[in-house]
C-alpha cells in the first residue's frame, strides 16, 4: 500500500504567505472604503448643520449662540469660535424640537448622522481633535495632535435614554467621526461679519 503524501513545510509556508498577502489587500481595501464613507458622512453633515443654522436665523431673526453675541459686532474679517461656543451653536440648532413630547428629532436639522461625544470627557477644555488628526505643524498624521481624542457615537444612540451610552443633551459635544481612526473630531464654524454669512467646515484629509 502506498502512503498518503502530506504537505511539505515549504508548501505550507507558501500557502500561509499567500493568505497573508490576500488578507493585507482585503484589509487595505476595507480601510479605504471606511475612510471614504466617513469623509462623505462628515461632508454631508457639515452641509446639514450649515443649513440648520441658516434655518434658525430665518426663523428666529438672529444667529444662534456665540454667532450673535460674539460675531455680529466683531470688526474682524472672520470670527471663529471656541469648542464650547461651537457646541452652544449646534445645541441651539439641534435643540429645536428635541425632547418635546418625548421626541429626539430636531426640527431644523436631521441629526441622525451627527457624531457626538460627552463634553465632560474631552480634555483641554473640550477641544477634542482638530485638523483631522494632524499634528501641531499641520502635517498629516493618523494620530491625534492634541492627544485629547476620545471615541464618540451616533447622535441617536446617545439620545436614547435606555442606552448605557446615553449622553444628556446639555453634555453633548457635536462633531464628526475622524476618517482615519474613527475618533471624535470637531467641525469649525466661521462667521463673516461683512457679509453676515456663516460656514461649517471640517478639515480635509491629505
């Protein structure tokens, strides 16, 4: 009787190497898709927030929060806002209709795609991550420049009172999911006094 021939060590190592290469390709492709999806989501939500602020202005005949108190009378070409001021602006906009009759939906903006984090857990005065995880020189980096990054969650998850991840509305920091490692990052609100206009932007990736 002939003995059954098994695999040699070289054959096994070759198979393992091929599998490793294929896994690397799959992981890289999946990472690229996820990064692209996060960028698209951040872009879409920045437009939604911008439109929400404009809707607030049209409805209330004034800008929300710090835009009205700090920006309108400024003599600067453009006015930026601190993290807490930015949260105040978004809270005013998202807060329209939120919590009334048990609803967790805002009247002025669809916040379901918004990414939030507990403001009390953000270090350095609540700054979180800026520049899409770039370092202080502005050079692209997959890490957090201020080392104050934390994870976040979808707005609807945080708004669910029955969820263990529930965040009180007053303690929500509003932002987007960093495309590289999924951490919480902040939008930037800019007000232009000369034209009485605003913009909501997020740092572009390189």
